[in-house]
C-alpha cells in the first residue's frame, strides 16, 4: 500500500512537472489558484468591507471621505480581474508579446482609473468652492483641466509603451513658456477668478462700490476673465478680474444694519435750558420710528455760526430705500419737536458790530 502511494505521488509529481510553453503544469495550476484567491480578496473588499467603511463614512460630517469611497466604488469588475491576471501570471514564463500585452493593459486600466478619479475630485472641489453662481465659468475650467489631465495621461502611456517623448516634452515646455509670457494678463485674470470664488468679496446679486473709480452697481456675472456690473443708470460695466481685485471694494449687500450719523445745528441765541433737552428730543424722535435703534446724541462743537449736535442711530435693515424713508421721517419729527419748543435751526450768518 505504501509502495502504491509513493508510486502515485511520484507519477503525480512527474505529471505536474511536465512543461508546456516553458512552464510546468504545476506553475499553471499555482497561477490559476492565485488568480482566484486574489480575485476573491478584491471581491470581498468591494462587496463587504467597502460597505462597512461606507456606513462609517456616512456618520461623519465631512464629504471628503464620501468622495474617496465613491472613487473606490467606481472601480469596475474587469479592472479587478485585469489586476488579478497580472499578479497571478508574474511567476510564469510567457512570450514577450503576451506579457507585454498584460502589462500594457494594466497600465492603461490604472491610468484611466487615475484620470477618472482626478476628474471626480476636481469636480467635487470646484463645486464646493463655487456653488451655482459660477456655473458657466466652472464648466469651462472643467474642460480645460480635463484636457490637461488627459494630455499628461497620454504622454505617460506613450512613455511606458517605449515611445520617446523627450523631444515632445521639450517642445511643449518651450511652447508653454511662450504661451505663458504671451497670456500673462489672461492667466492673472484666471488666478483672480479663483481668489474671488475662494475669498468671496462679492457674489452675483451684490451691490458693490469701487470708491477709487466712483463706480457702483449690482454684480450680474463673474467670469473667468471679467466681472459684469449693472450700474444704477442701467449701463453694463465689464471690469477684468485683476483690475477689480486691485481695487478697494465696498459690498453693501453684506450689511446687516445701517449706521447713520448726522448733525443738527441750532442758533447761538438758543437758551441753555433748551440746549440741554435737544439730545432727549432727538432720542425720542428716533424711538418713535420702526426698524431703528438709538445710539447717542451729544453736543459736539461750537461752530462759527451754530451750536452743533451729533447723533448716531441704526436702521436694522441694509435696504437703502428704507433708510431714506426712515431718515426723512426722523427729520420731520425733529423739525416738529423743535417748532414746539421754539428752537431755531442755524444757517450761515455773520454779525457785524460797528463801534460808534
């Protein structure tokens, strides 16, 4: 019985040692088993482990982990199979055409997956920093970045396929430098476009003022190269991104409330007891109005021809029309109260004293 077993083992060993196409049958069986083991591990990761990781990621507040999980989920089954074939056949001796074909197929697969992943990450980043206000410009940027990524990917593939791309890269480098010098202004505008969407000094619909140019209006469009502003007179101003970001910008749309400062001037003949009650009169006039908050009213200066009072109050809305209506009502109230108290407003006058 023992002799039969030893003979069987010897025959099996001889059979497995038989060579076909420079590889033993044992090598083929080992590669086949290795292929299925690797594939099983990868399938388990995709079907089971990845789902558990996804449940954990859904509980977190950040979106970045969800993006990376989606990148892994987007890997197709045939990509796992190609990777398994490549790893399982590493120990086999194969014709160069076959081995190179498997290697090139893996390189193409990995390159495509990296490009697709970079494209998805880029889309996520652009959507996060931009929102819906810059949809047209973001679409253009996506196309530009996608073209650049694919050019790099194609050059990488050509290099791995044995094509000499050194001269091509040199030409692209020189051409890139020439283009960069020729389009410095455009590149500066594109850079400032990113500054606008990241820093958000204004957005579409905001009313802004450029004091140095005495220009004001509502932002209608923010593009890769310029910002379009509609003035109060109805004109459309187009200002390059570099120009507008070099200016001081006043953004009135971000106001939560409006601070109002104004002076009230009365004549010097006003009795002292009347002067003392003027701040209280102004305070009550402010408090009669809706959407206001009184801050202070003080005698501020003895002017050339008047006694001046400075008043500060707030309108709890950024609406300019509401501010004008409210301030007009306040001035009416103050005028009525001053008339009741026989307090006269001052106006520029001069008194000449003649020595007899």
